[in-house]
């Protein structure tokens, strides 16, 4: 494929992104079902029904025939096929590693997840969502809606029940893992970054910007009380990515520094007001307290009986040295590190996890999978394509999360964001249309709006 030309700088935002019709369409869309299946662990806590099977199966079962019908009608999306094929090559190597893995039970569980849920997320995103920019926008909107709903629900629980982390762990005992607060936190983090990106793309101090920035502040407020340090750090990393892209020299037009400062000002003020309210209400800032306790641990490691991330990283590197090329095999680290067939002893870093379990060869296969998406994220496209910038922010948020949190198979959003990066670029307008687009932009500029009229391809 030849490199596309672009029509609008990053200083402008796709105004259609904010229409109420788009929001309603997103709520009743294939994309919403995919996100619901990905965030099922987070959603399950807030509903009274706890089925004896993973809740993610329900929306996935509804979405599979819909996705199949879409693929049957429109055919296979070749860039998406490359991404899915690269993922299957990586999975093939993980299957081969079972031949020398000391694990038998946990390895089969990981393989089952790779060939079911993860494969479903990648195929659905690669073949259905990524092929259509309208669907990509819908998925972005669903990320934001999920963050808002979970944030308000989490803040309500924190206000009326106290410690959200403890409340969630005790309420879901026997239904899912006790660290599900992390799933809620990361779900909020992805959507908060999306809201930050939307606010950054809006005209300064416009109603759209103030609304999205305020909702972003609600998300960060929950992240402060939710207890997930990794989710808060990931969200901050994603927002930093947006700020850096908005200030790239290649982002033509008026400087975006003042817009970024305006967004930060709104978010900080809203968070500060919220903190005053919840502190006066007696709500504990669990995330900050856990961060401070970790700093105290670094100063005096013997005060804790639990292993920390640095110890996991060091142990993973030591075991990788014993078999650098092919690794220990699927779930091998769990076995040699003393946890046995029980999950939870992963290296807490997907690069180290791939190296220690699948070796350098496995990392090459996984890198090929990541490259199928990253190859589309040139600096120019990031600075000229608003949709790609937000997708890139979600990817960066998920990547930061993967550097210190759950095992590889739990990073479904990272996998989906790689597939989303294969979405087609903005259409280049023909010379006949360019004059009409310029005229429309001039009329909108004269009326005080900085938002352009984008090609029809990106409208719903």
C-alpha cells in the first residue's frame, strides 16, 4: 500500500465523535459487545447475576454471529489478516513450548485462553472493527462510556462502603479473583485517556472540552481511591502520550500547548474539588496510600513479607539466562519460581514473561505481531489523524500497564489496540472537493469553531 495523504492536522477534532447519535449507535453496536466481553470481570462486580461460567461468554456469544455476518458481507480485511496471522504464529510457538514446559495444568489453561478469548478479541477487532473508521470511533466512544459508568459506580461504593478495594474483594469472593479491582481500575484508565484525548482535540474552553475534561477528572478521581497503582500510572502515561503528540512539530496549525494546559487545569481543579469532598466524607485514598507504602518498602524492604515487582523482574532474568533462546516453556516460570500450577507468579512484565517462558524466539514472534500494528503509526499520521492518535494513546496506556501488572493473556486491550492500528487512513480529498472543504472550514472558523469538516469516510 502506498503512503496516504492527509487532509486535516491534529489541531482539529472529528466533531462527529461527540454527537449523541454516535453515542447511541455505540451503545447498540458490535463494538460495545466486544468491549463488554473484554471488561466482563470489571462489569460483573456491579451486577447481581454471577453465572457459573465466565461472564465474557455472554456478549461474545451474541457478537460472534454478527461479526461473522459482517465478514461474510464485506470479505476479509487484509491488514487485519496480517495481524491475526502474526498472532497465530506466536501462539504456534507457545504451543510448541509445551513440549519442554514443566507445567501441565496451568499451561493448558493458558493455551485455552489464547485460543478462545484472546483469539476472539484479535479476530473481531482485526476483521470487523479496524476495517471501518466509523467502527473504530464507536469503540473509542465505548471505552469512554465504560470509564464514566465504572467511575461513578466505584465512587458511589467508596462513598457509602469505604475502601473500594476491600469491599470489592469481599463481595466477589467465590465468583472471580480477589484482584478484580485492578480490572476495574484499568478499564477506567483506558476510557479516561480517551476522554483526555477527546478534550485535547476540542476547541479551547468549549462545552465539549469542558464536559470531556470533567468526565476525565471523574475517572482520575476514582483511580485515586480505587486502589490500583498500575491503573493510575498507566492513565498518566496515556495522557502524557496525548500531550506529546499534540505538541509535535509536525502538528501544523496553531500551537497546542495552551490547549494542553487548559485540559490539565480543568482536570486538576475538578480532581482537587473531588478530593476535598471525599476526604471530608471520610473516604480513604487507597491508591495514594498504597503508593506511599511501597515507597516506604523500598526504603526498608524487610518490613514486607510479600514479593515486589523488582524481585519478580530479577528472578525472571535469572531463569531466562538458563534458557535464553527457547525459554522454560509455557507457564515455566510459575513452576520454577515455586508457585507450581497455581496462577499469580508471573514476572509481572510481558517482555520478561515472554523471554523467560518462550525465549528470544518467542519475543521475535510477538514483536512481529506488534509490528503489524505499529508500522502504521508514523509520526506524521499520529499528528494528522485524530482517530489514530487516540488509538495510539490507548495502546501506550495498555503497554505501560503490561510492564508491571498481569500476565500476558490478560492484556486483551493491548492486543485489540494493536489490531485497531491497522485501520485505514483518512481519505485524501479530490481537487474538486478540496475547495469545498476549505470553504467549509473557513465558515466554521469565522463562526468560532476550530473543528473541520472531515471527509464522509469518517462520519457515521
